[in-house]
């Protein structure tokens, strides 16, 4: 009898850790969107690229005889999470959302909580100064009108098309980032504020601590709500769920 087939929707450190924990115990496929040119590849089978919406995902799940799905995508990847919920509901497949815990606010933090990138740009226009922006490339267009603020924009890989932005500098790097390096970066560029998504996770938390220590305001884009259905916040809890689903425990 062939082992159960698990699809992990990935693009995160948690997805890679889960694939490492489970490969050998069942058939694991990790799906990546293919946004970054040279992704860190987890173990197991890998497929890259969109499915073509919820219906495309449902068709793929059927064609590949998937038995269960873990949605371990980034907390801000709301579209693929919604598609996973819809496709699994259509097929009656078990699905779990693995979403990393949010960062905990410290009393010394000066967070400005905003809804989205457009609201972040409006908040930044009021602050002015020199801002460290770490929200990825997709929503940077929201900052296009900011001619009075200097932006230091950190991306994983160079953008595919030139960015139509006011004064800015690009910086490339993939986490984890150390606290010392983040402190140096803020000092070196004389940064006066930070814009980030409330992504959570240890790999990119050092910038939050560095901004706290420097007394800088942090414009924090809040998370979209998770899809309906069960949600866990750790790889360990996900491994237990998988074991229950495949009747291993
Ligand atoms: P999104 O807005 O939820 O998804 C947009 C489209 O990309 C989806 O409709 C789907 O295309 C495709 N897609 C997304 N994740 C996929 C996956 N794991 N496998 C196959 N197709 C996928 O997602 P996003 O915010 O663009 O993020 C894309 C990927 O980057 C995700 O895997 C996420 O985990 C990772 N990531 C995102 C962020 C972030 O800040 N958003 C940060 C770090 C990593 P189809 O409709 O054609 O299936």
C-alpha cells in the first residue's frame, strides 16, 4: 500500500521544518509559489508555481492523490490560504493551517498599527525622515508618492522590474538576521522609523528589537485573518495533527 500523500503549501521556514520532520514517514510534497529566484529547498518532492486558483488546486490535489494538506504559507499569503480552504472543502480533504506566532509587543515598543501598505505609507508621510522598509516587493507601489521620505528597502532578491519610487536605496538579504547586524544597519543609515508586516517568527525579529532599543517608531501592518478551520502555531503541533489524521498514534 502506498504511504499517505501530504501536500505542504510552503515558502516559509516552518514549511521546510515540517517537511524535514515528516519526510520518511509519509510521502511529502512541498509547493512553492516560485517568487524568489533561488529558494532554499526543503527535503521531499518539490513543485513550483501557482495552481490556477482554488479549482486548479483542487484538480492538482485529485490528480496527485493527495490525502491531507498543511497550509504553512506566510501569514500574509491570504489568497493561497483561501484557495486551500476552498479546494479541500470541495474534496472533503483534511486541512490544517500552520501559522507562526505573532511577535509580542514590549512596553518600550512604539508600534503604529495599520491595516495595509497604503495605510503604512500614509503613516510614514506624517513621520518623514529615513525609513527601513521590509514588506517585500509586491506592495511597494503604495510608497510611490512618498517624495519627502528616504527609504531603505530590503528585499530577498532584486526586483524583476525597476521600482517607481522616490528617494530610496535597495538592500538584498535573506534572514535570519542577527541583532548586532540590524543595530548596525539602523545606525549606519541613520534610520528614524521602520515599516514591517506583523509576520512574526524569529528569523526577522531582530529588527523589531533593534528599533525598540533605538526608540524608533515601527509602522506595523497587521495580519489578515487566517482562513476558517483548525489553526496551530508550531511544527510540533502539526506533526501531532498529521499523525492523528493518518492513524499513526
Ligand atoms: P498569495 O497572495 O496568497 O498568493 C498569490 C498566488 O500565488 C496564489 O493565488 C497562488 O497562485 C500562488 N501561490 C502562493 N503561494 C503558493 C504556494 N506555496 N504554492 C503554489 N502557489 C502559490 O501569496 P503571496 O503573499 O504572493 O506569497 C507567495 C509565497 O511566498 C507563499 O508561498 C508564501 O508562503 C511566501 N511568502 C510570502 C510572504 C509575504 O509577505 N506575503 C513572505 C514570505 C514568504 P494560483 O492562484 O495560481 O494557485
